[in-house]
C-alpha cells in the first residue's frame, strides 16, 4: 500500500508538472484532454460507489469477522472497483492535464495494484466463503472486458 501511495503521489506530481509546464514528451490532443476530466470524475465516482456498498473495504488485507462477498454496485462488473476507479483517476488526470509522460508514469502504480490484486484474491479465496463462486461469476478483476 505504501508503494502504491508513493507512486500515485509521484504520478500526480508528474502529471501536474509535465502537463502544465514542461511537456517533455509533448501533449495529448485537446479532445483527449477534454475527455480526461470526465474520466477523472468517473474514477472518483466508481471508487466512492464501491466504498459505499462494501463495509469490508480496508487498506490492509486481513480477516474480518462476518465478512461476506459484496456483489452490489460496481462489484457486479469488476471484482476490484476501488482499484479500477484509481486507474481511471490516474488516466483521466494524465489526459486532462495533457501529460504523455504521466500516462507512462501511471504504469508503476497500476502494476503495484495488479500485484496487490494477486495477493488479495488468494487471501479472499481462502478466507471468505463464496469468493470462488463470485470470481467465477464476475470474470474481470480490474478492467471490465480486459482483465
């Protein structure tokens, strides 16, 4: 989690500095920049809606008394909607601020999320009754239609 938070903060800094001032690798086309604001907002909405329906969401992976599989809200479409929302936030921010460098930089926190998902899913499958069935029903872990 600390590695993700640090790399996310770095991505925000890169997007701001590069997109608004340096433009080291150029800028994204204006229509993509405009769409970025919508993607950025959608990411926060997805993450927030996942937090609203999942009382078991924690920053650490640990057993919780009475934990059940949440299948409502965005969990109907992707198994890790909070992380998906985070990816959308980074993508949208990078586009909105026009930074190609930030689009590349967002690969680091995204890779950290992918690694965390592997650990988290192993834990959930072994510790939360019904998670295996849920995983079979909701095929996508992070990005609907992709993975």
